[in-house]
């Protein structure tokens, strides 16, 4: 273990770290209302451990270039906050490939969230204490025992990586590790479901012109570039209900911004005018039920499939199908009235791992 606390010590350490394919990484920091303050960066090539004092070396010259080279991989445990903080500090052009031992443990068994100490004991049989976990990492100098505690946070990562990579390889999912770790350590906002007419519970209160207008507005909204949120769905319903005839009238509707009126107002008014001309005669709609027993049964069956499928594949349900994904799957299934439609929410690595097996489980409950 070596502490790098001066520019000269850091320069020497970087020469020794440079060019490694894999870096074992952890950080120590303090959180406050002002944000996170980085205190220490622990890094190793798999042998000697370097403790880089980020308080005494706030600019960390050259460290980002070494740790974020074109083919670098970082191995961490429960590294969401560590990755976020290091990327803020380094601002790399390319994010290294990521291997999170907690995530990969969930890829090969039922548990998605375990401590490093638990994993070290379960895999390596080594018992460790909590030690200095809650100590003040901003004080200086840090006592030797606290520095040793920090070093132990990455000391066992090489052995854990080797074991977990082997387990993943045996299950045929080693190639999925970068995608799964990237999804969980670099989370992106969930892609919204496309709007449908059925998304609007109160559409039954519209007359035939309003229904036609709402369908046109839905089609227009879904055609916008991905990520565009111009108005909320309830505002589209208000527009279809009020049927404004001018941009000025449109701008008076709650939820319609001045920017929206100026940029899209003429197009929206044209859509509404066309709806008036082409609206067919329609029977009065009946309101949708707020819930149905079919929906409740479908939800229970989806959760049963989740449990059985993950047990069959030996993967944590909380990792493979977190409840946010399950809710989207249920929305798909309820809208279609068919459990098999839930598979449309299996994308990326989930489609590769679960997509082939899910339909067979869903068919057991086909009407």
C-alpha cells in the first residue's frame, strides 16, 4: 500500500499504473447539502494498492488519462456513486468498461444487493469487520489503520472478479456483463411508453369530434423526436376537449406554454380543423373501469413468471426484472389484454437473456 499525496508521488505512481487493462477502484468521500467531496481514490492494477489523496491533490494531474485510456476496464463493488464522482472529476471522452462485483453477483444468483464484506466471505471465506466505514474521511492526516481499511476495499476485488467472471462464463452470460453494469452504474431515464387513445381514461367524455382530434394529437405527439416532451398528456386531452380555433385560444389552455403556442400552435390548430371536417359519427363511449379482476390476475401471473423465470436462469429478479420494468410490462399486457405482450418491454440484454424463455411461460396462461 502506498499513499500518493504530492505531485511527485502521483507522477511516479501513474507511471507504474499506466497501460493496465484493468483497474480495481474505490473512493472515499463525504456527502453534505453542498454535494459530495472526494477524499481518497483507491486504485490497483491487481497487485500494489495506491491511495491517492484527493484533498492534497485536488487537480489530480494525469490520473484521468491513465485510468480512462481507450481499452480500460474498472472493477468496483456497488460502484454507482464512485463512478458518478470519478466521471465528474475526470470528464473522460470515453467511459471505461465497467465490472461491478455486486451487479455480477446478481447476474449469477438470487441476490441483487449485497455488501462487499458479505461477498468476500461468501466467495473467499475471508471475514472482515466494519472498521472505519463511518469515519471522517476529510480529516488529515488519516491514521494508518484508516488507510489500511481503505486499501482493503479493493484488496479482494481481483479474486472476486476472477470467480464471478468464471461463474458468468459457465452460465453463458459473460458477454452481457458490460451492458448490465453500464445500465446500472450509468442509469438513463426510462423511455416513455408511446401514447395510445386508451392512455386517456377520460376520453369517454369527448364527442366524436373531440375523439378524432385526440387521436390526431396522439399520432402527432408520438411522431416527435425521441425525448421531446412539449405538453403533458392531460393537456392534449384539454386541447381536444376545448377545440380552440386560433393560436391565441390555444395559448389560454392550462398547460400550454407560450413557446409551444408560438412553435407548434399553427400545426395543432390545423390538426383540429381537419378533425372537425373528417370526424365520423361515433357512438357514445363508455368509461373504462379503474381496475378489473383480469388486470389483478394478469399482474399476479406476471410476478409468478418473474420468480420462476429468474430461478430457472439463476439470476436475481431485482436485477433482471426490477419493479420499474415489471410495471411497464404490466401496462403493455393490460393494454393488449394479453400477458405475452409484456415481452415488448424486454430490450437490450434483457431480450438476449430472457426473451426466448418468457413466451413459453406466458403461454401457460393463454386464454
